C-alpha cells in the first residue's frame, strides 16, 4: 500500500496508484480489463456519460481511470499483508422501534425501491497476470454469494440486497510508469487455493463489518414481514374463534399486546424460527427423506411445535385450545404452508387463551 493514495471529495473517492493498477472490474466506465492509474467511485446516476464526466473532473483525472457510479460514499478498509479490501456501502434500510423491546427493519422507499449494496475493491500487492486476476474476480463473486446466502436473511431483504453492487480486483503492473507491458513480463506466482482461503476470511469479515456499520440486524418481526404476515392479521385470526364475546377495539388491543409480549419470549421465538427454517428446507426439497408434495400422514412435528408454542404462552389451556385453531385455520392462517399454519395457530391460540384467563 506504500504507493497507494486515497483521495476523498464530497462527490467521489479515488484510489490512486501512480505506478498503475492492472484492474478487472464490472465498473460503469471500464473495458473489463484495464491498466489505469485511478479507481474512481463517484456519486452519479448509473449512466456512462454522467459517471465519465465526473471522473474527468476529479483531481486525478489527468491519469487513466475506471469509474463506478454509486449512491453513497461510505466505505472502510481492511488490510491483511499484501491483501487490502475496500468495502463500499449504500443502504436505504434502517432499524426502527416497533415497541419498547421489539424492532423492525424499514425503509422510507419501501421494499420495492429500497436497496442495500455491499461492494468491494480488492487490491493484491503483487504483479498478477490477467488470467489470475479473472480467476480471483470469480472467486470473490462466489464468496460474496455464499456468505450472503449463509446469513439466511429475510426474503424481502434478500430481494433488495446487492442488486446493484460492484467489484474491482486490482494488482500491480511492472514498468517505469511511462512504458507499461502486461504481455512480456514475469508475473508473480501465486497459490490460488491459499489466496482463496484468505479471501474467504477477508470477505466474510468485510460483510459482517458492513452490516454492523450500517446498524442492520434482523429479528422475528422481520421474518414475519418476509412471510407477508402482519400483527393485525394475527389479531383478527386470533379473535375469529372467540365465542359469546363482543369483539371490541379494547379486546383487539389486548390481543395485539399479548401477541407482542409473546414475541419477546425467547422460547417462543426459538420455536417459531425453528419451524420457519424447517419449512424453508422442506419446501425446497433440501432434505432427501422428506417430500411435502406427498403430504405425508406421518408428519406431526408441525403440531408438536404449534402445541409447544401455545403451551409456552398459556400453559395447558393454550395447548388444549391449539387443536381448535389448528383445525379451523382462521383468517391468514388458512393460506399458510403446512408447517407455518400450525405454528401460527399455536401462537394465536396461546395468546387468545392468555387474554381470557381470570
């Protein structure tokens, strides 16, 4: 990093190397593989002309460059010997208070137009061949996809994550700064497998740091949102089977308060998450021995989980009441998949039982 300069302006960031980079990138302004002096990350619309014009006005624009348009300029840098990872962040989502103890991720733009982007510029302080640079680019792309998939984020968050991220991989170029040659030089030999292991650690740390820096965490309400389930829907379903009682606004408020209180119980949360994750795996046929398309009669774990949730909330009364809700599937419960319908039946059965306790 001795020869690398970081130049920051209110409209852009330039990573400058007077001895030039060999760069492989998917940037807005780039030929894919380039020998350049400047890597420009610029606040600009995602248009070639607008991004290029801003790059030309940058104070290093007298040198060759590639340029990427972005909405935000927040970034951080992690270095590991000859490996440096620049992580650039752009985020439209924040975590808001839902109650005194429960939070939910939200965006003023809504979850159609909102975006979360975690992008990278990776510099390897070695002289690498274009072939090796391309291999590393593919490796990093695969690592990012794997790390984000393993996070198992709520579906509506996955849908807006990294739909417009960018990636550049940089190495050194041999030459005197005036005469550069990537065809007639001896490249550094690298152990790709060893570098891959180092990159896996570096990119995973980068993504973890990015979520921490953005203040993004996800909780039980976010997974409800990803399923299209609102608290109001659960309130209506929970009161649908109540007999001989007038459904007043006060009763609805008590039911809502009990649902939210139950969602603060770590045991209720654990049972709900266990069921949601199980549903995902079984619906996607990830478990060879289970085929939900056959609607196997022997599958009763959903009933066990639903009854456990009802029992955790309201004891024996909730567990007994669970059967009514599981059979009737009131309101939104009716349209849920085979495991989710029982766990949410358990949640509302337990809450309905609880609010009518003497």
